[in-house]
C-alpha cells in the first residue's frame, strides 16, 4: 500500500498542473541572459503575460514537448502582450542553441547560468512551465510531460484567460 501511495505523490509533485496567484511581483526574480551574456532587463516584461519554459537537452520529456511549445510560440509570436521564453540553466549556450537548431526549434531561448530564476520558481524537475500574469504574479505552473496532453490548448487557455478584460 505505501509503495502505491508513494508513487501517487510522486506523480502529483512532478506531473501536476497547478494554479496560484501570489501578491509579489515575480518579474524581479527573472534574471536571464542571452547566449551572448547580455542581461535581460525585467522591465521589458512588465505588463505582459510571460510564459517561462525551463528545459534541458538531456531531458527527454523536454525534447518531446518542444514541437508543441514551438506551435504555441508561433501562435503568440506577434502578440504585443505575450512573451514566450525558453530557459536553460545547465548547458553551454552555444551547444543548447545548436541542439535547438537541429530540431528546428526557433523560439527565444535565455540562460539562467546562476540558477536564480530556476531557484526562485522552485524548478525541481523538467520540463516546468510557469505563466506570469500582466501584474507579474504566478498564475499557472505546469510540471512534467504527459504525451496525451495537448500542451498548446492548455497553455492557450491559461494565456487567454489572463488576457481577457
């Protein structure tokens, strides 16, 4: 019985979809750089719905979800109020970008080499997707990957709810 119970909680922890709203402005904790080492000023994200996707090339669920995230990115690519950011914190930027290019993944990728952003959002497993509201609050967290999930529909529903007046 305890063995099954343990597996249940493992699944809840790593493959659950959660939603919460926190009063603090989470944008202050988004400390990222481009592959060239240029810091991203958090002010560029203010007033926008921000989708943060934490990934690594060695993470097979991350790789499996990437085509869906690419479609999601393409859907909102030109939207003035939505920003999609893939975040890698465990690889050399040039190698990570070469990996994405090989897979024909073209969404913006940033690096969290000091792991400030990952630590703040308590990223303990990959992939993890965090959506911040236009007020800079955590609105949605999706952990793990289930091949039966329609990630595009799931993220679209959350983003559209945040964009609604």
